[in-house]
C-alpha cells in the first residue's frame, strides 16, 4: 500500500511540473516580439485642442491601459498605425472630486501617452 501512495505523489508532482512548464512557455510567448498580445493597450485617441496642435509637431496623444508601459504603447502604435515611434511619454492623471450640492463623488483618473513619430509620418485620427 505504501508503494501505491508514493506513485500517486509522484504523478501529482509530475502534473504540477508540467503545468509550471506550460505557464512558463505561455509567459515567454507573450514576451516575444513576434507574438504580441496588444489588445487593450490603446483605449482611444485623446482628442483635445492641445492634442490636435501637438499633431503638427508629430506628437499624438492616446488614452491607455493602466497596466501598459512605454514598450507596450510603442509596439501597439507601430502595429496599429504602421509608423515608426521615436519616443513615448506616459502621464498618470489623478481622479477629481465632483460635487452636486451636498453629495460628493469622484471622477475617475486615467493614464495617457504622448507618442512622437518619425518626422514626415502621420497618424490619421478622426
């Protein structure tokens, strides 16, 4: 009976190791440049008067995911719009307090990225 218990433990241990290997492979596949999972990085273009003036200097502003970093934003813009990105700057904007009479609420903060593209290239944003 003791031998049977040992086999079950070994089988469980092997299953755990196999699952760990699969998780590692999946994590590496996400990190490889050829296998980009860029869905959800760019939420929307941030269209304001200031942002439209910046487009004349080859800078474009996008609202991005809270978890996205500069590398993710660069890859997402290059993949979606087919331009060469020179630099990415990210700004975290805080939430703001909003009042209606006595009731106090909060407007959610967001994160935006200012992307500079190579001179002479443009992004068409509606």
